[in-house]
C-alpha cells in the first residue's frame, strides 16, 4: 500500500519558475525501513542543479522531486526495525525526493534529532554536517593542530566544517568573495579570512605555513592554486565543481609535494556506506550539538510554497548558511 503525499515538482528543466507543488505516492516501509512524516527540508546547491537538468537523481529516486535532506517524525516502521518507533524525531540525508511530506528510508540512515533543536533546525544539519564530517575526518584525516583551508566557508558545508574543525582543535582558514560573509564567519570563530574577490589565496596560505587539508567546493578554477597552498604530504578533498569541471594540474608539483587529491560525493553512495557514515556521525559528532559546540547555521526558514524564491536566492549567492523549507 502507499499514501498520497504533497511534494515539490520540477515541471521541466529550467529556472526557479519551473518549480511547483504537486502530489506523489509514497509506499509503506519494508523490512528495516521507516516512513517519516517530513516537517522540513534543507535546500542545497545540488537541488538547483537537478532543477536545471544537470544533476539527475540516482537510481531509485525520481528526477522531478528534489530534496537531499529532511527532518520529521517517524510515522510507521517496517518489520525488524528496532532503533526507532512511531513518534520519534529524526533527520537524514536522502538520495532524492526529500521535499515531500513523506519519505521512506532505512533505519540505519536516520539520525535522532537532538532534544534542544526544532525540526526546522534539524533539517539544516544532515547534508552539510555529514558532508563536512566525511570530508574532514573520513576522507581528509584532519587532526588536532592541523590547518584546514575551507573554500566557500560561508556556505552550509563551509560553516559546518568550520565548527567541526574547531571541535577537534584545528585551525581554519576560509575563503569567500564576500567581505560581509567573511566577517560573519569570523564571528563564528574563523581563524583567518581570505577574500578571493581581492586576488588569489595561495600566497595568504603560504604566509600561514600552508594547509594540511583543503576542502574545495569550487573545482577546476582553484585546482592548480590549491597545490600551491597545500603543505607537503597534504590532502585536497574536492566536493563541488562550481568553478568548472575540467582543469589543468601541475603534476610535477603534485609529485614533489606528495599530495593526496581525493574526489568525494555522498548522494550516489550505496546504502551501506551512507549507513556507516551516519552511525559514525551519531557516535562522534551528534553529542556536540547538545554541548553547544555545533549548531546549524540558518539563513531563513521559508514555507515550502516559497521554493522558487529560495532557489533564486541561492543562485544569487545571497544566503549565509542554510535555507530551510517547511511544510505547513
């Protein structure tokens, strides 16, 4: 059996005007699965790319319903579920269709919502904090006393990475093209701000001794300069391609510095990898929300009916932190 759910639909590839509210069928949970009544969902760059036809959903998810993260309450559980029960507050990343009033996920993908957070606040956590946690510690091996260079530090992933890095005693250098956003990141604890609208960033990093780890959401535009900014035996984790998909790399410098260049994406990973990451995040990072060391950074919470306006704002780079859309 299934239920009819409200959802955001992409009518066709195009601008924010192609987004509309519609309905979809959501099935009952199977063995080990949970159906969540979704209260709110966070907006991500991948949603805008999917709307434009540049980032199709992985197999098993509809191309015309966006949404990569959600928060809500457990509505029903399938056979064998032991971790969650109806009424529990949960949040999760999802391969697609997160912007619907209901969603089915495996119980091991779900994270409990910290007691002091609202569901709207929780909706701003999964995608950016799990992405940052994976990039910093699972892929990048960040350790106490090291220096992190976080590109686009004012983004959702950037502000999450800033907090996570500080939680383990790392120094954080952040880049942005906005002086205002860098100032707001400094208020969050950013150690060194680099305004890339005023020039390059490699010289600033060299003056600071270089970066042990660079987390890059820009891609080709920053590829060669990243190699100039990273330390010998440093690591570069590439998460996004906002600055281009193809670029030249000085391989001689890569070899001399013995740099590890790592590409990473969460959305298309198999269930077991996502579940393993979620369980590690629950054990190592989730308690830090209750201790006040981590907090979602939210630009604004909007009704789901304002989804087109939210996409337009994100594409104009007007946001600081996350935009969250709530169901009413």
